[in-house]
C-alpha cells in the first residue's frame, strides 16, 4: 500500500471517528437535556374584563332567575393543565400535530377572554412538578389575579392547585385521580411543594419517562428547540431528589419530590402536617383507560382515607361522563382469585370477549380447524381478562376499529372510555360502609361540578364545539411514517395472543401502556363548574364550593336551581343535608344557555387583538346572542343509600325517578315535586336534578360509529383518531346538552328539619 493511500485511509478514519464521536456527543447532550431549557410561565397580555360586560352577564342571568333570588351563578373550570404536565407537553410537540407549548399565561388570557370564565384553577400533574415550575405556577396565578381592579369584586378568580394522579394495578391499590385546590394565593396558604402519587404514575411521569431520541430533532430540524426542551423537561424532573418518607411534610425542604400512597396520606400531609385546608376533588372516577376491573369505592370510605374531606366530585369532563351506574360485569373473579371473562350481554360486550373473536376470525382466515380456533379464542379471553386495562398489548396488528363497541357503555350519556360502573358517581352515592358503626354507616356527601381537564392551557373549552385538536385532547402522529416510528408493532401479528405480566408492565410504566388510539375517539371539549354565590369575591366562591351549592354542565352555561321547601317554609339549596321525617317540596328550574354568535366580541378583540385570540382560542370566543337554547326535559334521580351491605346498588338507584317534559320557552322550565315514599320508607334518600337541553353538534358524541347487521350487531366501526388519519374532521354528531345539580340529602330520623352543609 502506498504512503499516499495510507494517508487517505488515515484521514478518512479520523473523520469517521470524529463524526461518530460527534454524533455520540450530540446524542448525549440532546437526550440528557443539555441543549434545551426550562420553559417559563409566559406573559399575561389581557387586562380585566370591563365592568359593564361583567354586569351585563349578571343582568342576563337575573332576568330569568326564580323570584325571589338574591344570589348569582358563576361559571368556572377547576381542572386545567399546561405544558408543565408531561402528557400536555408530549401532545404539544409538532410531530403529534401540536401547536407548540401552552404556558400558564395562555391559560389566564384564555379563561378571561376566550371562554369568559368567572373562576378557574391550575392543576398540573404533581408527578411532573419541580420547585421552579411550582413557583412559576404560583406567580402566574398571582399575576392573573392582579389584573382584576377590585379584589372584593373581581372579574375573575384564579386559584392555585395541582393534580394527585394515582393509579393502582389492582382494585385494592387503586384510588384514582384527585384535584387539590387552595383558597389563598400567599405562600402561607399553599404547600411548599406539590405532593405526587406514589406508584405507577410516579414511575411513568418521573422515573421511567424518556425524552425524544436525538435523531428526532434533526429530522424535525425547524422545530429542534422544542424537542431539546422536551428532553430538558424530563431531565429536570429526574434531577429533583426524593423526599425522606419518614420526615413530616412541614419539615421537608422545598426542593424535594414528595409522594403520598393513599388519599389519606395526601390529606394528612396537607391538613395535619402543613395546616392547610384544600378542596380535594375526585375526578375521572369511572375511566377504564387505567382503572382495574372491579375497583369499587369501598376502601375510600375507610376512616383513614378521610372521605369527609371530599366536598365535591367532578361528574363530567373532557374525558367523559362518570355519572351513571350500570349492572354489567367487566370481569369475574372466581373463588380461587382467577380472572374470568364475563359473557357478552345484549347491552355490553367485554373487551376480553372481543379479543377472543378477533383471534378466532384470524385463525379461521388462515385455514386452521374450527376446533383449534375455538381453543385459541378461549385462551385469548382468559389472557385478556388476566391483563386488565393493558389487554390490547397482547395482540399485534389490531386497529382501534377492530374492537368495535367492546368495553363501552353503549347507553350512557357521553361515557368515559371503558366506563367502570362500580366507580361511577351513582355507585358511590348508593354505597355505605358499615365496618365502624353499623347504625351510622359512612357515606359520601358530594356536591357536583364538571370541568374540562384540558391539557392545552384552555380552561372552559365547552362554550363552542369546534377545533377538535385545539379544544380536546385529540393528538397523534402527523404522518404514517411518524406513526410507524412512534408506535412500532411490539407484538407478533398472527392468530395468537401473547400474554404480558401486568406486574412487569407496571414496573416499566409509561404512557404507551394506555389504549390511546381508541381513547382519542372519546375526547370531548369538557364541562363547566357552576356555583351559587353571594358575590364575586374569592371568599364567596370558596364558601359556595365548601357548602356544595354547585352544579356541573357538559360545557354550555345552562342555568339551574334546585331547592327544597320544608313544611314550615324553610328553603334549602342544592348540596344541603337535611335531617327530617318529611320529604318537603322540591323546586327545580333550568334555563338554556345562550346560542353563540361566530367569532369574538368586540371587547375581547380590543383587549387581546385578533392575532392573540386566533393563537390561543382559534379566533372563536364565548360570544352570546340574545337567544337561548331550549330545555327539553328535567329528570330527577333518586338514590336510597344502602342500609345493609347485601343490598344491590342497582336496586337503590332510580334513574330517572321523575321525568318532566318541558314546553318550548326561552325563559326556561320549572316544576315541583314531592316524595311520599320518603316518610313511608323511613330511610335516608338523596335527590338530584338533571336538565337536558336541545341537541347541538358535539365533537365525538358518537365515539364508535358502527355499521350494523340485520340483527343489530355492530360489525364494522370507524373511530375518530387523534393522528393524521382523521384529517380535519371535527367528528360532530348531534347530541343533547346537560346539567347536573348537586344532590339534596335527606337523612331520616328527626322530628323537625335540621340543615348541614357538610
């Protein structure tokens, strides 16, 4: 070999080594967060809503209120995420068709001028919190509140909070998600640090979370900074040391990662150790996306879990409706503790049944004998039952449409994905726990709210049904190439099932375990919380929530009143608990929301400008006309909680108990009723009202669009994916709009009425 050739080879080797070294250096820096930066809270641009606009809203409400009525109704959203939440940041990435980051400042401007809320709270996941993000959250909320000129009568009340995002892999360890909201804004009024849920979510959002491979930032070079910042986001989470679990919460340093195993632990740390008084609001209670089969409310009624602290529950959100109980079985556990797949019924097909059908169809298609295919189907059902919510990982080559209607509540109103009826709101209200005192069982006394659970810094998104990828959680790869890269086939594509151990999956928990593709077809714009208040101040809004004088809507601003009149004329509002031997007379009134005009009102354009409004709310704001939607009917639900543990929940829930059909009237619909059975039955009873407004086009109101055979069986389905395959389809279907009053609780056993708000 000539010396010249040696020099060329040597030079090439040096270049190759340098390139390899450079690539490894770049990869290390990019994937470990060294090229990115921590994102800030943004700059709030909008001033306070003009006084005349706020007054006009109050006047429009009072003109249709019952007479006499001295309170006002305020609307808000107590469940909002920014890109300080892991899933929110992920869905904001351009390769998931995201519009980029959504900081806290966007949420403030959106709440004030897009959705025109009266109050709201930030509730980013505690599992993704770090000291800098928590400080930014507090400061941004303070800045948002400071925009109001008169704090005793503000245009909008902003609150600090976080979400405790708990998931268990068994019914015994699953408690579900809780929003934690604080009244005050000063450091003494809020915790030093957020408190996360120990277990799977801490693993998924903190320990196991990974950023984007370095190659992504090169392939998406024009957006490289956001991918580098995404990796920095994870790196900064994992840099925060875990708190000493043996040290009381009030003695821990601010810069550590604190967790709570149970709701009781969470409440103890906040109330007993930090001397705080938050609202603890369960939400998404019936979501089957991660909730183990056969999970019930029982353990959350144990004294150590402080059930009396739950003044409110979120009945509806952008993740669906958790209201309704059904008696179908999602899983059977035999005497030996083995999971058994229940048979399909006329109204419900378990996903494990559908797993067997898919395997059998594939098996027969490849020419295998029917006997063998029947055996494989039986095995598939068994494995799907064993794997719980992660069942779908045991089969390859499936699409969301392959699962048809399996696992879904087909006659529920806008149900949560894989609705778990045993953890529905109605199930919780019918349940009693007798362990501590058989004569005085423990029960939940919830008030109802709805929220958005929006992950794009957009509180109160349900005012208009538009912008599916803007106002719901719909997200997914932007192209077929990215779909293949981000969601590679992990299981062989054949006519077999391939079991995975749920315990092993839990150890490596991440967002990929969720059935997100089919879930995308269930995302909704979300609901609103409404409170009956004495005034607009922070204290008055807080007091209304504490006394449960609240209701929830599926998005629009429906007006609702639900009161009880005792025999002596004493009136008590929704949310009250009354000790009495007489049902009294109940009064209910509902008024439809205003029909919306396109675009944004002049005062919003003047405050933020068309460009800002287009950026944060798609150029569409809450923009009421003078015409109201009509209330079609009002339904009363009656629940008589268990007086013994062997009473079946379904026998205690009467839904509906009464149906009142309404005449077409812009001023709303009202009626009264009594319940003679209350005195005769001599048992505690609760009642709540549900108002149904005329239908309007609703995003994902028909999440699984079926083609049916002659016998009425769903044989082919279409879902509205979050990825590129659904294009710009808004996936609209006509659907009625609803509002749910908080219950009035009648406790039988006193000769005269006594009232309690707690």
